[in-house]
C-alpha cells in the first residue's frame, strides 16, 4: 500500500523471493510486471522480479497487527504511526479532499482568499482564550517584548477579513486558529482549522445562511463523490452507527429544497423548555446554549442541520449587529447546528453603524484598542457579515466521528502537545 487509496496492490512472488524481513509494516521496493489479475478481487496484480526490504519492522513491537481492525481510540495513542492504518489514512485523504472542496467552493463563487495573520494583537472574540506569545528566554535583552505590544496566536481571522471586506465584496480565509480552552471535550481543540468568510453588502442574515448552506452542501457532495471508498470505510466499519440516507447522501438535502431548517433563538428556548428531556443545564431566555441543547434541537428538527438565529445581544461579541428590538434585545447572529456535533458554524451581521459600534466599544472599554476598527466604519462602511466553520467539527459531522482528536493529524489540547 502506498497511501494513494484504500486499495493495496497484490504482489505475487515466487518462494525464492521470500525474505524473513518481509513482515507487516515493513517498507519495501518491488519491481515486476503489472498483470491482469485472475482473481475478481482486484483488476491487476504485480508479478515481482525483485523485492527489497528497505526498512524492516519488528511485528512484535509494531502496535498494529495484520488483518486486525484497531479502534480510533487505540490508534490515537500512536500519533506518529496512526497514519499507516487504513482508518486514519482514509481520514487524511478525506481531510485533504475536503480542503480542496472548500477552496473550490470559494473560487467558484468569486471569493478572494486572504492569508490572515497567525500572530495578532487582538482578541476578536473577547473571550480571553488567548495564547500569548513571547520569544524564548534570551541573553539579549532587546528580544524581550519583541512586538512592543502583547501578541497572541489568533482566535479568529474575522477582524482581518473585515478589513478586506472594505476592498473586496467577498473574502475568505482557511487556516489554523488557537484557543486556550481548558477543555477535554470531544469537540474542542487548542489548535483547530477554521474556514471564515466575510460578505459585503448583506441585506439580512439570509445572505449568510445561504453561503453557509451552499458551502456545506457543495463540500459534502464533493467529498462523497471523490472519496466514496474512504467515506464508505468510515460509515461501514469505523463509525457504523452513522446514518447515511438511502440516496447515499449524508443528509437528505432533497427533502428540504432551498433551505435547511431555521429557527430563532427564542423559538429554540421554547422548544427546549417544552421538552421532557432531562438536561444537565436548565434553559431560560438569555442562557447560552450548551452542546446537549444543540444536539436536542438538531434531533427535534429531524436530524438535519439547523440554523438558530437572533441570539441575545449580551451573549455576542462587540462586533455583532444590534437588532434594536424590545423587550428581548437580540443581535443578528446565527449558528449552524449539525447532527452529532452541535455547533458547526458561528456567524453574524457586523455592526456597520459607527455610532452604535463606538457606543458598544466604549461600554466595554475597548474604543482605543479598536480605533482602527472604528475607522472601517468611518471610511465607506458597508453592511456586511460573515461566519466561521470549525473544519474538524465538519469532518466529525460527515464521518460520524465522536472525538475531534481523531480527525486532525496532530491534536493539541490541554495537557497534550505530542510530537
Ligand atoms: O463561534 P466561533 O467562536 O466564531 C468565531 O470565531 C467568529 N469570529 C467566526 C467568524 O464569524 N468569522 O467559532 C467558529 C467555529 C465554531 O462554530 C466551531 O465549529 C469552531 O469554530 N470552534 C472550535 N473547533 C474546535 N475546537 C475549538 N476549541 C473551537 N472553538 C470554535
């Protein structure tokens, strides 16, 4: 097997070529003649002239055994070797193809890709989950306070995309994002990949939900088409409980033409309050939705992705657009919740009105820090909005993978930074 697909090439060799070092896991170079295979199992096989064991592998020490199906949790213990298992190599091919699919979607829809910085001086989300960066200890005093201001690993490229949305009508970024969340949950990492888009001249949240839905649909269809065999391995053997509709689609998009389910936060709270389900966290208008609530809402809506819109104003960061409603004060924010995972995307219309934005920044004492952000509203401000999609959560959702650590090559989370 060379990692190009799940299929391995059958090699037929005479017994003289047998080598005791030729064991499961060893690295080999083989030359021979490719022939039509007499067996139905594969179209071709290689009749070997030469087999050279390039790198031997002691089968007793090697953690994976021939013809054994190892679970994701078991292989996770070997982050340096798990890419050699069928399940993880399938995952990595799917991850690679899904990346291509997302870039293709944006290209086909006239988005300009922006490389937003990994090092930044802003805390976009204001949640204080920042990794601060400093040079390692040096003899040279000059190196201390390298940037002259506190600098962090980015939690989101949104504010940099907003800068660009003043010059381009559609922009996106897709890169690593960092959160110092002290969480051991199955859907949080300290380093994850986020797809973020920003759209100018928005009229309403629907301009965003449309992009979110289209991107989700287009990427999923692409992955199902280009990685059918790898996806099949997951659905049949790795995550066998995962539902696939009879048409072979993960979600029966055809049943809901035009749009996925959309409910407001207030409706969501009503649904949760009326439910007979026992939740660990009780619900009331104004509370943050927990994973258990999100998963229930998805189930309630028929186990398909569902948008929840118009969250309480006070729950959202300073940039979210004020709906100016009473008595339940909300922001034009939207989350996309998906089966198995809960929140997959978070987005909002941005507050483009200078006076309202300035008042909010003053309220939270950030008007000086964000004077450049206010400039964006001073000079040719346009209504705009955007969203971020957690790429690992997307893979969890389409493959039915329970733990986020199993969909990223090298997971980083609190108390763990292996390799
Ligand atoms: O909802 P979040 O925090 O939104 C933002 O950061 C916005 N500034 C994005 C934007 O509008 N441009 O994060 C977006 C998504 C979440 O819905 C979730 O899928 C994922 O990023 N996410 C995580 N994924 C893995 N591990 C974590 N610790 C994550 N935190 C957020």
